[in-house]
């Protein structure tokens, strides 16, 4: 109970066979404040990524939508609602994942002390339901053993727009929310094959807080340490296009992005040295980067 599970895995009492159900979710209203379309794509990806992380088959995932919005009679509010719905459509087609139900909660506004009406930020919750062929193959996010390897799977495109880092520091970089790679569904299918083959000891998705938070959570949950080489995650990574980053040193800006920038489509995977070659072969052609190694001392370096 020391780390946040990516999804719940349940198998109803009396069920026949080994089949189980993974239940996950994706939500980030900070993205909705900037770009409702990008938020929709991001939270669909997060909901699917969460159930894939515990072992669900990405080919057998269904999703539900829950829109929480302000007064749709306001043109600007209705505009963001339309953009989010458009993102839902494109996200469902990209992942070939059906919406099986959903709901909406509109007119979430209140009269403030300033006498003005205030609306909640455009907020979309996506719930995901994934089928697992074998409940015994479920994977958790806590580190398992000293000497195992940590790989970063997925197109690593960290952005600070709408990130938890921005929320905490109050520093605006002028960036939007993270983008979603077109090959993300293929990455999830390849990772699922590796999980089903028993090649993955632990798996955890990158979401709020980015790479630094995800690695820390894995360490805390497993009561183990980890040494991570950031330079490996940053190969080919450039932050020069950001409008405000010229005010800080390039090295610091790069470090903030690599550590706390948030990205879609990425997961951290713990693999034993004995299974490393088979894991890489299973994900051949997909973006996989070796980041570090698990240590006995409970320190994240």
C-alpha cells in the first residue's frame, strides 16, 4: 500500500477460469485549462495505459466518458466541450477502443465573492475496462529486486504545459499539454506481449509529475533504490522551441523538462538481466531506452 497502483485487477467470486478485469482511469483538468482537445487525447491514453500497465490486453479495452463542464450556453464553454468531444472521437479511432457508456455533468458554476460567475475547468474523466486472460499474470508497479534493469518504453516527449510542476512552481513556460504519438497503440500491444510472456517484473506509467515522480513511486513502493541516468532519456530531446525558457539556463530548463515534464504513451518497466534480451526482441522496432538499475539502498539517484 506504499505506492499508487495504476489500475485495479478484480476477478469476481465464483468466476470460471482465470480471466480477470482491469479497471483504470485518466483525468487531468490542468490540461483542460489549456487545450480541451489535447486533454481528451491525453486522458484516453492515460486510462488505456493504466490498464495495460497491470496486464490488460490493449485489444480488449472499452472506455467510458464523464464530462464535467460549466454552462454550455456560454459560447466559449460550449467550444471547449465540442473540442473535447472531437478529441474523444479521434482517440477512440486511434486506439480502436469503443465508448460503451458515459455521462455528463454540466452547469458546474458558482457565484464568487467578487459577484462573478465562475466555472470549473473543462474536465473529462475517462474510465477504462480491460480484459486479462490470466489473473496470475497481473503486474504491479513496485520494484522487485536488486540488480534488475529499468527501461523507459514509449515516445518520450516531456512538456511542462499543464504539468504538476507548473502547478507547484507557478512558472508558465508557454507550452501546451503533451502530444500523443501515432504509434502509441503499437507500443502498448508490444508491451502486452512482453507482459504476457512473463518478461516484466514491474510496470508503472508516467503521468502527473513526470519521470522523477514515477521513479520515486516505484522506489517507495518496493522499498528499494534506483540509479537513473537522465542523459539516456534526453537523447535527441530539445527544449529550444519554448518561448520562456530563454530566461533560464538551457541546462536547468532541460533538467526540469526531463525530470518533471509530462508525457503521453510512456511507461517504466523493470526487467531482469536474464530477460533483457528477450524483452528488447519482443519490443523490436518500438522506442525503448535503458535508464538505470535497481539498488539495495533505498535512495533514488
